[in-house]
C-alpha cells in the first residue's frame, strides 16, 4: 500500500471510538455488561491499528499529510476546514492515546463490574463506557486537528468528558455532594484556562489572518522579528490554557479532587491523556515559542515550581490515589519545564514514558483499592468510616496481591527514576537539557526528583510491607485477570519504554525531527544520571528508615509529623493553596453573589424598583386614571352628552302633538316658506 492510501485511513482513528460511543449510547443497556465494555474496547483497539498504519505511512513519507474531511466554517475572512494533520508529532500522540487507552478500557471492564455494585447501581455500567468513548473521540480530535479551532473542539470535548467522569458517582462523596463538587471544580478551573486559549486564537486570527497551524507558522517565520510581540502574546495565553488542562500553578487545584472519579478515569484522563494535552499543544506551537521572548522563561519557571510544590504535598498524603494525583501534577511540571527550556523532544519523551508508568500505578492502585474493598466486605468490618483508599488501613499486601505488588513496584521505581526503567531515561533527558539552559530550573527539578523517590518509597512501604493494619487488609485477595493482564502489559512498557529514545539510538528524536525542524539531539550526561540515581536510592533508603524498618501501626501518627513539625502541618494543608484561593476568590465570589442576591436583587430590584417604582407607580397611575381621568373627566363628559341629548329630546317632544291638523298646517307653512324663498331668489 502507498503512503497516500494509508493516510486516507486516518479519519477512522476518530470514527471508530465515535461509533463505540453511539452504539453504547443507543444499545448499551440492551446488551450485557461485558458486551458494552468489549464494544468500547474494540473501538479503541481498531483506532490503535489505524494509528499503527499512520506510523507505517510516515515511514514511507516522513513529511506526513493533511487529510481534508469537509468545509467547516466560512465567515468573512475566517475560513476553517475540518482537516486532520498527520505528522510525526500527532502520530506519536495517537499511538500513546490509543495504546494506553485500550489497555485501560480492558482493565475498566473488570474494575467497573465490581465498582458499580459497591456503589449500589449496576445499571450505570454502560453509561461509564459511553463517557469513556466520548472522551477518546474528543482526545483524538484534539491531537489530529490541523487548526487551533479544530483542536479547541477536542479540547472542550475532553473537558466535558472529564466533568462527566469525575462526577460519575455524583450523589456520593462528602455530604452526598462531594463528587459533584469535584466535577464542578474541575469544570470551572478549566474554563479559566479555556479563556486563555480563546484569547490566543483571537490574537492569532487578528494578527495572521488564519487559524491553521502550518499557515500561522509560515507567516510567523516569514515575518521574523515583526512577529515577536504577537508570538509572545499568543504563547502566553496558550500557556494559560495549558496550565488549566495540565494542572500547573495557579490552576492545578482541580486535579487532586478529580480522584473522586472511578480509578480507570484517573488512569486514562488524569495521568496518561487529557492532562498531557497542554504539553502537546505547547509543543505543537514550538515555532511560535522560538520567536517569543518572555514566554519560555515563564513556562520553565512555572513548570519547575509546580514540580517541586506538588512533590512536597505528595509526601504527606494518605490517600493512595491522591499521592499519585500530586505526583502527576509534579511530573507534568517536569514536562512543562522541558517545553520552557526548548527541550521539546524531552517533554514528549517524558509524556509518553509517564503515560506508561503512571497509568500502571493508577490501575494498580485501583486493584489495591478494590482488593481492600473486597476484604472489607468479606471481613464484615463494623468500621463505618472505613476508606479503602487510605494507606493507613493497608499494609502487608505484597503476600496477598503478589502480581499487583510487583507491577506496582515496577511503576514506582520507574517514577522514581531508577535505571534502566523508562522514567530514568525520560527524566534525566529533561535534567540534562535544563543543566545547560537554566541551572536554577535544573536544581529545582533535582529536588523534586528526590522528593518523588521518597514519596513513592513511602507509599510502597505503607501499602505492601509490614503487617496488615485492618481486617480488610488481612482478607485482601488478588484482582481478576481482566484487571491484572493490562497491568502486566503496562509494566512491560514501563520497563522497556526508555528504548523509544535510548541514548545513542534516539529513535523518538529522529522521528520527531520531521515535524519539529531544527531540534538538536539530546546529550546523555553520565554525571547527571549518576547523581540523580544516587539521590533516588538515598531517598528510597530514607523512606525505608522511616516506614520500613519500623512499619507504622494502625492509626499511629506519621513518622514525619514529629520530625518536620510546622513543615508537616504546611504540607498536610497543601501549603494552604486551596484555603488561599477560598479566601481570595471563592469567598469574594460568594460575598459578591450574596450582595447581588440580597442587595442588588432583593432590596434594589425587588423592593425598590419592582415594589415601589413599578408596582406602586402602577397602582397610583391606575388609581388616578380610574378616579380622576375616568370618573371626573370621561364619565362626566359622557354624562353631560347624555343630559344634553335628553334636553334636546324633551324640547323636540313639544312638537309631537299627535294631531293630524297640526302636522298638515306645519307642512303647509313649510311649503309656503320654500316657495317664497324660491320666488324671491
């Protein structure tokens, strides 16, 4: 087959998940649970096959292709077609999204079978896969769109899907609305970022007259220095959008709360795909970032600060998924910082490697949670406030969930940056580039990497080592094959994923050079690799001293609490970021809303404008119209006309005698007068 023939199949990568969405939406409730899950999983699997074919096509024609689907928008000078951009960058994302997404879909079949029963509503099983397929469709639109506007359709689609999936159990959570509030928080915070994206699109069209990527980049390159100001403004606002989707300071607060969604949601959307959309969007705009003056430094600083802040918060979490959530924010900070220092390939490399081991960790955490949940029901525990996510009720699971333990350990070591796992190569590539470009960013990221190894060591020791700290942990058993098999596949990717850009070979770098023209091949610095490895091992050793040598007992305080003192209080309260936002934004918004409701609406609009000005004015006006105008003028006027009519009638009544002779005399007199008048005239 020729490259053009293979490229022509590209629309199917979106069509298959879309068909899965439509089928389950229409017929999902009429087929079995397994059937609904198989349909959604098969749709993603077929999309993965198409992604592989696009990869093969790029081998035949590395320049790629633009696949025109239809004319879309034509308003004045704005003309945007619906078209797909197939190049090495988009295909890299396609392979990652459909490959990892397919494994997560298979896992979700087994996970959601139990989850819908634990939550008490088995009928919601097909709805979950409807939302999952909708998300996949939107994500694939995002990564294949050849214009800002097409990308924005996918951008908003994944935002909607995220909201639906985070609040999937909307009636659960704190006070029966906790999950609904988590979904609302994610939706609102992301809308702030979306506003930045919209403003960037407006500036782009105003300055360049087009929204198609290739045309914008060609115009910018041709204009050179004249486009610097526009490129800076556009990329700054694009970064606001990226900070929302990819959970960076100051818009990162939604992601930890998003753990309210089922665990497959955390793995697919909030670890491997949606949250990486911001990084992909920035790398796609690398030509503009190269022209911008301020933006790269802003991106690098914010990314590094986010990586360190989130890593420090993860150290003090007890919820197994929230540790991974803050870890995700931290690793996204690494990727964002890489974009800021111009290490675009390193950012994409870490994005893909992170998808492997973080999806593995989230899904393994889901296996642990369901295992503990099963143990809780099997043990018939009387604990009413039992939380299967709390690591303090776990312990000793390595002998009860052996496969889950080993794959979790692989994911944790990959995240910690232990060689030769994937995270070691991708993280060190970012650090090597940062050491040349921005030493301050480099040292901040090194410190974040040290904390990463520590909190992952802490988590593994609390969950899998020591003795069980609850009856539920004692009764825990391994998860079913539908959940375990995807974990093993992801573990293999976490082990060998570093080969996609291994030092000396650099296949990913050379592959992406076709799209990201001018990028240099990264340098592997042995000194940095040795330093970060030693730091990671030292950090894991420190975690063992605190949590492994003397495992904590049930309900016992954390060993760090007494050692860190006020610092522990700060990180337990997440550095009071949420409280600060609550004081600065939420309370002000609530106060403004209350003022608008009580003062502007109730007192002014209702009591004064409505009751006094409108209602009272209407009453007084109608009273005057009725009592004065109607009774005094209109009624009296018509009464006078009536009286005049009666008087005239009475006067004329005198002439009506009833005698014929009188009428004859009157006629005769009248005739005489008429004749006399005629004769005289």
